[in-house]
């Protein structure tokens, strides 16, 4: 019964993530994409629809532009959070490595 209900922003967020990841040399796994999508979707209001075409056709040009802008900002913010987390993990791993001591005769 509820199978045809979806969050209007989900396909928009996924498309934005795909667009941002395409053409990059880095490898991205499904977990990273899922984390990005969750972060972005949590930053957007929930907007459930049965048919996305119905909603899109009822939005004016300015509303469509606003929705696109909101999605892009949410996705970019998700990328910033993930980069920050990745850098924090990298710093944490480096801190756990034994320090290299310079020997006095070298």
C-alpha cells in the first residue's frame, strides 16, 4: 500500500551526488555514497509524494530553482562533513603510529 510513497528529495540528492562524483579519480564505495545521501537528506525537509512528476509540475520556476539550490547546498555540506571526518580519521591513525626517533649517529 505504501510502496509508492517516496521522499521527493531522494532522487534529486542521489543525482547530485552522482554528478559531483563523476569524473573524479578517487574511489568511492557504496558506504560513502550512502553516508553522503543520509547527511544531505537530513539537512532537507521531508517532502513525501506519490508521484514526483505531479509535484514538479505544480512548482513554479522560482520554486524549482530554490529546490535545486537547497539540494546542491545540502550535498556540498555533506561532502564537507565527510572530508572533515576522513581527515580526522587520518590524523587519528597517524597519531597511533609509533614515532620515529632520530638516532644520534645518523
